[in-house]
C-alpha cells in the first residue's frame, strides 16, 4: 500500500432518510494517486456516499476531508472548485450540443460567462476561448473522440457517451475523480478502451480515482485497493486478490464464484 497520505478521509459518516439509515458510521480513506474501487450490493450506501462527497446531500453526522480540509456540508459548486469532480452511471452530457461544445462548456469561471465581458474585454475572452478549444481538442484526442467532435452527443453509443463523460471531467483538471459505474451499459470492445483511458488518467495525468463498479473483472484490472460496503459501513478493504478470498465478501457479495 502506498505511503501517501489520504487525499480523501471519511470519518463516522452517517446519513438518514427519514427512518432509513443509508450510511452508518462509515469510515474509509482514499490515498492520493490510487484507483480505489468501491463495491457492494444495491442498497449498501455507495451512491449515497458519493452524493455526500460531491455535496449533493448533506450528512446527518460525521466528517469528510479532502486534502486535509473539511468539505462535508459545502455546496456542490464549492467542492467542484476544490478539485472533486463526479461522473454518473447515466451520462449527463447535453445531447442537443456537439461533442466539442460539451467540452467547451466545462471549464469553470470563464470570462465570457459574464454578460459585459465580451464587449469590454473582447480580446481576453477570445484568447481564453482559444485556449479552451486547444485543450478540448487535446482531450478529445486522448479519449479517441476527435473524429466525432462535430457530432451531437445524442448520436453517440453508450460507450462513447462514457468516454465523453470522462472528457468533460478532464476539462476541469480534477484532483479526485468520482466515477459511478463507468462500465455500466458499455460493450466489451469499448469497455477495454474505457479501462485503458481510466488507467491513463491515473498513471499519465496523476488523477486520483474513486470508482463504484459491479463488474468484478473491471475492478480487478483497475483497482487497488478495493473497498467493500455493507449496510452503510465498510466491510472489508484490500487488494483484488484479498477481496476475492475474503470469506465475508464471498458469502455476501461475490456468490462464491472465486472459490
């Protein structure tokens, strides 16, 4: 295990929805530079945990620290600006815009967003847009979508939409990327490409990745460590091989297929 300190630290996190306890004193950490997997059955609290980290929900109790600073309870845009970016199981690209336009929208704090700037600071806005365009073309080349840059997002296949989702996050220069089931609905050919791109995000770009996934082959390829959740708490943590031979995990989640 890496000696790097945690980039993300979750301590005794609890979230209740009425009488339903979705997270129950959940404590876990994600170390900088890793691809950390999060597995568990539906209802284990995985998506709720991501919602709390990204600011979509506020915890009932407990704390979340990102790079040593508490972020629990902050609104999503503030957490986003600190470098935490999330994707979703169902891609949320703007289908009526082209692939390139989807990327151009993503960088935060664009000068052209302020109503008077294009008139008062036209050259500055133009330079910034040119920089974003060049960056977008680099990102599209990275995810192998450059030839589709002028296609509408609605025309992409499921796997291509997942690649576009990754490309959109790269326009924000994240430090921590939360991936919610990146392999869901992706055919095996594009899944291999998607896995390669996720590996490159970590190895080449230095982005820390925390991902929820049900495909154990994908988890085994990408993730170390793997965290297992049960009933809103952390059940186990270890390498993929350790998780595959953990009796509690085998009995509860993997159905004994690796025995």
